[in-house]
């Protein structure tokens, strides 16, 4: 789990009206439950904006908005008087996924013939059309460095044999690696299929899992807003277990309408938005 997770969150004067306090967050998984309009998505967006020092987003929730995010090691991120102040050595990396929609990094290069999901997935695997270095192809190229060869091969093999391909078994799909071109090959039975032929839910799951894999087990805070909106029931029930298997060093903060979708064993991680309101 994350060795420097968020421990406490305080929000005051939200829209000049609401105060919330969330104490003693779990270091691994937190499931925030509430009906539409209860504020659960807003809490995640505010948390993300504070960690990223996004003043423009924070201003949308009121000029008098106060936010304090406290971490296990005593560091903090505080927003007061329209300014975010970071205290401590450094903030953990954080990622916000809104209903599993990961915005592409370069909107200006969006190909009109492809969805943003297609381009996100294409980039994460092949780094086509974007400049950010974290992608699967570059990761595998590390294997050409002798000291990384065995480790990279083992990591990739485990990722596909234990995580990715078991998820696709029921639809008779499988992902292999072409050892000569270093590209991924998607198959349905014996037929090669294109990335664009995958369903939106399959693409979204792959984007999530490849993103977690490419973190290389580094600690992150993952904020997820209503992931059930995009996944079929079996994947919903496996989601948390699968994410933790890919990167066990994350603190997951997930908002949802129904915590039961995540399967058994997580009810002790659930908190209702109404209980946070002071």
C-alpha cells in the first residue's frame, strides 16, 4: 500500500455553504458513497485540484473555499485565501479518473477518425502521436539493458498471464506480444483484431491497467469517480482486486452509487458522504 497516504481531508465553505471532514482514511482503499448531487464527485475534484495546485478549478467552488489535505508523514496541501500551500518534502503522485474517462494529453492532435479512448490506448502501448515517455513499448525496451532483462520479462509475463488475459477469457480474446516488432497482438480465437474493434469498456479497462502497470509499483493516489458507469458487473466485482494486483502501492479513493458492486470484502472501506458533513 501507499507508504504516505492521505490521512485527513477538511473542506470548508464549499459554495459558501457546506463543511466536510473526512478523518482516518484507509491507506489502501476508500469507497465514498452517495446519491446523485450529494457531492461525492465534487470532493474528488477538489482533492485533485489541491494536490495539483489548480487554482482555476478551486475558484469554481467559491473564493472562500478552504481545503486541508494531511498525509501520514505530516506533510500537507492547504488551500486558503485563494492560494494552495504545500508543506513537506513532496506530494505523492495522483491520478483522477472520472467515470474511467482518461482525457488524452494532447487534444490538438486528436484524429477525427478515432475516439479519445482509441488514442489514449494507442499511446499507452505504442507512444504514437504524443511525447510523454511512459508507455508500454518504451518499458519493454528497457529489457535490452542487461541488468533489467529478467525483471522486465518477468513483469510483462505476469501482467499478461495473471491480470490481462484472464479478464478477456470469457470473450475468447487474448493479447500476445510480437517478439520481432515489439507490438501487441489482439486476437479473438485465431483472428487478429484491431484496437478499435474492442468495446469501450474493454478499452477503458486496458487504459486503467496499463496506466497502473507503467507506474512500476511507485506509490500513487488514485481518485476514481463512479467506475461502475463503464464496466460490466463481473469486472466491477473484480476491479479493486485487479488494480491492487497491478500496483499494490496505491491509495484508491473511489466514489460510487452502490458499493456492493465491488464484490465481497470491501464494506469496511465504505463511508457515506452525509457522514462527512459537519
